[in-house]
């Protein structure tokens, strides 16, 4: 059953009983390569595009969708909330087992086997076998609550009641621990695998959690990458409305009500940049004694957001008791140079031991992603698909590298937020430039330390940065790094980083990168962890310092109140 749009297939196309394909919309399409075969009961449903490579076969009852219902608004029937869409790409020579469901935005690499019953929602690398873990995870729908906050019914409501009941025992506003860990409330947008979020997780993992634990108040209504681990480590997750200008008033009301309901929080650590103003102002009104604003970025340029940023950043220092920054430039932007002497440089520390270079691991990783020639140059980049990271220019740079050294590939690690619109634009550019086989989209990864083993160089042409965690990770892996002149030079902590102006042509970037691969300043990659530790970025000592800081800052603040 086919209607609307466009459906094309190559030679040897084969289907069995009860095959369905729907293509809705003038620009929607389904494109199949040669010798694609579907068993009984398979279906393809496109509002955007579905592309399947040659020689790929499907077991019974496989379902492929490039769209999903929107369902966040409880006052509008789901059928009337419309759809979100993103292209689906299934590579060449794949076997998709029976009862597999493939959802919007998924990208399955070549020569991959997906086992029966799997649900694919994201990127699967080439040359992999995917199987299902027979474990059911049941989560409530998080809906917008008209009276404030997000309704995370079972878990979060239960935790909220428990915290209310135990507030007087846990910390009765007197700075004393009373036998339970100090709970620090962290304000963040979403606990996905971004730089600031990864940094906070590194600290949480290395705290003595009998003494200090992080809880997180976030502004997204979906379950993010780090949330399972946060709960395993004893932390809680709470949700507020998004922090867009149209929601500023609603957010202020929600966080005020939240803090009143949770008097156990005597320390707030905010990673919301200039938007920290809202939460810290309400916390100040309620007498919360330790209020930390943490700078992680240094925005450049001007857009509509700049007006709000300037207004709130100028008013932020008066609401904070302590100002943290990942680097000097980030601190100067958020707090002003006049406050430089008051800003605490809090390092984006990592567990350096996880990044020690190992030749056998490097070979295994490269083979997993189809790199079997030891002379192939693997360039790497780790970062969300946000405009700040400048992925479009990164692809131009790699095109120039590939022209000068055809035996090269680019690995892109990272995803978008709720959708992958920018990521899909970059995919389209890769295809237009004929780089489909040379650029690998590896998706959001929990094993960045391992992936970096297989790289030969790291490239970061960002439009702006603070002091990104990925740069510390890359240097701990012993990688030579090339960064733009918009990235703070403080990022070079072991002397193995070169800076190239964004204004120069991609061909010049390529020459610098290839020269650095041939002649890195740190020849022995295994020295990376040692050099990063000497620079002061190992997590163990930094976690000890931060834990002590929280304890002493709260004790001092409580003494001064008496």
C-alpha cells in the first residue's frame, strides 16, 4: 500500500506477504538499493525519508518509521499534536532480524546485524551485531504540569515526598550533616553527555558519597543519558519547564516553590551560565547560604539571545556567593574582568587512567569501524551537534584533508538534543561532497576514552568554548590537537596543541593537521595521562578539593548567620 510521495527501488527487489509502504508528503521518499528483500509482515512509513542500502535483508514483521507522535501536552489529544521527523538510513549488506522496530533519526552502518526484537533509536556503527537485553524498563510520561514543574509521577513524586519528610533530619538548616550525606542541588539544562554534564559526573563518581551527593534540577522532559547512573550513585533528578524567554516567569515561580518544598538544599551549584540568575536570586531570597554560579563557555557574536545574556550576566554576580569558571576567558565573560580575582578556576578534571594509550586497543577500535590499514589517518571530533561546534566547517576541513591525503577518515562522536536536525544537515553535506564512506557518525557514546584510542588527531574548530572536557580527554589520550583561535589557548595543557585561525581556508587547516600528525610534539601517546595529571587535571585530587570546599563553605556560611 503506497500513497503520495516517492518510492524507488533497485534491481532484484523482493517482498513477501503483507508488505506495506506509506509515503506521505510532497518531499517524502523511500529509496531502496539493489537486492533488498523483506519477509512477511514488514512495513516502511515515511513522512521524511527512508534509505536502505543494497543487499540488505529483513526478517518478519520489521517496522521502520521516520517520524514519531508528539505527546508532551496533556491537554491536546496525541493524535492532534503532530509529528517530529528525521531521516532513517540503513546501510548496505545488513540483516535486520524479526520484530525489529527502527525509529526516526536512526542510522545503521554497513554490514551490521540487528537481532530479533531490538528497538533502534539512534546510530549503530558499521560492522556490529546488536542484540536485545531482556530487561524491561518502565518509565512514566513526564508531562507539563500547569501548576509548576514537570509531572514525573511515580519516581520523582515519591522522592519528593520522601525528601519533604526527611528534610528536618537530613539537614535542618544548621549546616550539620546529622549522619546523612550533604545533598548539593545542581542546576543544569539536561544531563546528556555534554562537557559541563560530563564534568559534574566525573566529580560525582569520585566523591565520598557518604558525605556529598549531587541531585539535579533540569529543564528537559526526557530521560537523558546520565540519569540512570545518577540514580545508581544515589542522586535524584527533578524537572522544571524550559528556560526560554517565554517561560522565564513560569520558571521563577516553579523554582521558588521547589526550593520552599526542599529546605534540605543549603548549597546550589548552577551550570546555567547567565540564566543562573533566576535560580540563585530565588535561592538568595530564601536564605540558601551557598550559591555557586559556574561559567563554562565564552559566547561570541551577536544574536537575539545576546540581549538576554547581557542583561542577566551583569546582574548575576550579586546573586552568587561563589563564582566558578572552567577557564579565565569563560569567567571574564560571565562575571566580568573586574571580578577576575574572585573567580575560582575549577578544573574540568577527568580520570586520566582511563585514557592511557594502548596499541592493541587502538587497533581493535579501528577495526570495529572498518579501518584495517595502519596507514589510514583517523581524525576525531567529540561534541554535540550544536552551531557552536562548527561542524559544517569541520566537514570542509576534512574534505581538504581527504583531498590531500585520500587514505583518511573522520569520526564524529555526539548527538543533538531532542532531535538531530543539524546532524542530518551535516550528513547531507557529507553525501554532497562524496565523503559518505570516509565520515563515520558514531553517535552518543559512553566509551569516548576507548574511541579516542583509535584516533590519530583531534580537531576542534569551534566558534566559542570555555575549556572543554573533550580537550582534556584528547590530551590524556596523547592525541595531537588542532583548535580554532576562538578556543582559549588555556586548553593546551601538555604542549601538543596548535591553534589555527578560523579565517584561513580549509586547505590551510588541512596542511597544519597533516603536518602535526607526522610530527607531534608529544611523540609517546602513553605519556598523555602523566602530563595531564601534572597539569592538575586528574579527578582524584580535584574531587577531594571540591568536596572539602562544599563542606567548609557551608560551615562558614552557617557560622556567619549566627
